[in-house]
C-alpha cells in the first residue's frame, strides 16, 4: 500500500519558530507591537494603505459590514458558492441575505445576477474570490457605486490574486483575508481587513476591541489612564504570537503561489482530456488556493469515497450555502433557486494542493481519479 497524499501541508519551519521564540521572550502575548508590525508589513506587501488584523476572516466580515453600516432591515447580496462565513456575517448583523447566482464557467459571482438582485434595501455586495481567482471587481464596483451601496471582497482564498492592476482591496470598500490552517498564508487561525479609508480603519480598530478607546498594548503602559467605550464592538484580536508566525511568510508568498500554479497546470494536463471531467476556467494571476474538478453528475460522492479509500485527501468547496439545512428550513431558500451554484456544489471536488506537493503525487491522484471516474460512468 502506498503512503497517502495529504490534502494540505504547511511549510512553516525554522523562521517561524524563531519569530515565536522572540515574541515569547518579549512582554506581549496578545495584540501588541508584533501584530502592529505585521499590519504594516502586510499593507506594504499588498500595496494597500491600511490593514486591520482580526481573529478570523469570519469576524473580519462581521466587523467590516458593521463598519459600513449594515444592520437590521438591510440586504446583503452575495454568492451561494462560498463558505458559510460569508453570508452568516450578514445574518449576525440582523441583515437579510440575498443570493445571486454564479457564472458556470468560473463559479464566480455573476455581475448581471447581482444587478437583478438589487433593491432599495441593498446595503452591500460581497464578492468571493473563489479558489483564488478574483471576481470581476471593477464591474461589481461600478454596480455598487451606481446603486449607492458598498462592495466588500471575501479574499480568504486570494491573498496573492491579481487581475490587471486589481488586487484585493485596491478597488473596493474593503477586502477580508483568512489565516486559517489551510489557507495560503496561515497562523492556524487569524484574519485581516484591508481598507483604503482611514476612518473605516479606525472604526474597525474600535469594533475589534469592544468599542474601547484604548487597545491592549496602550492600556498596559506604566502611566495609567482611563479608557472609555464609545461603540458596541466585539473581541477579535490577532495576537502577537500569531503575527510572529505570519511575518516571515510574506517573502515566500509569491514563490509558493508559483509552485501551486505549476501543480495546477500538471493536474490540468492530466485531467483535461478526460471526456467525463470538467474544469473551471481561471484568468489573470490566481492565488491557486484550491484545485477543483467537476465530476460527472451524480458520482461526486462516490469519487470522494474512492479517493479517501486510496489515502488521498480531498474536500468539497462548497455545497451551495442556500442548500444547507439552516438556509432551507429557517430562511426558506429552495435548492432550485440558484441552479448554477447548486450544480457546481453537487459536482465539485477539491484535490490535494500545496507548494511542495510532489509532482509524482499529482500524477498518482490523476491516475486514481481517472480510474474511479471510468469505473463510475462505465
Ligand atoms: C476560510 C474562509 C472563510 C473564513 O475564514 P476564517 O478565518 O476561518 O474565519 C471565509 N470565507 C471563505 C471563502 C473561506 O474560505
């Protein structure tokens, strides 16, 4: 029996260990000078004016939508082909989620569907850069501007993504990043928000710390001063220990992206010619966070089982959010409401992808998958 193929493997090592050791021997453990250093370094890397770190992308989305004024009675338009965090953020603020369907070629939010979903209550549009490819930010921004609502990017998959001169956060009201364990820039859990408006950044800094006027680091100073609470916020810091793990990775991001892209191209070469398999299109510079194939209708779950039995890590990103129990039973969505997202959600299958994934493993995954497909479709 062969050894398995991991779905994901991080490459954190000596540099991160040394950075954590340094932080451990300093005064601060929670949000302090190292988190501030990461905010500046990540803003430079992304060429964006302001980065506000947070405890997760899930919280980043809640805070950003709140800072943009989303609340009860508002509608937030987004894609159903995403992780539940995207749409749940609107629900947590008492807003209504309005889904718009995706483009069948890319799985990305379709601007025409967004336009059709606009209403006088629309307060924000949330685009998702699915699998690492940027959604059509310029067109979505034009739609948002014409309607007088905000455009937010869920960039959890796309730290390294670009489309011409568009990078996450460069043309929208804000972009949210995730540093969760399997993401391309990771510290186990963590997140950040990129915004261009300094006032919005200041509001986010308040909201991530209970609306308190002093952050943990300045409260720790020797000269005690009272702090006040000026708005109702949450507790959502990125700690100095997490920031220490993130900092050394910035200079490796592009090299890692290129290695993932090489593996994606090898997968595509191995799978493209198979008549029963379909691949989504990608354009521009994709972050290549995930590599997915579309299985023939009705056989995806059998392929998942077969790959698992062969020791090959696989996942589903994602079954469409509007087809999940809570969204059906409590919110009243019907699976047929967004047929393209539903179909991709029923057929999509994510294969192992990480920078040092051996190319021989890519070939093995292709052979195993093709064998399983041939068996399933006879
Ligand atoms: C991972 C992910 C999130 C949530 O990120 P966390 O940091 O785990 O909260 C949100 N949206 C998408 C598209 C994701 O993949």
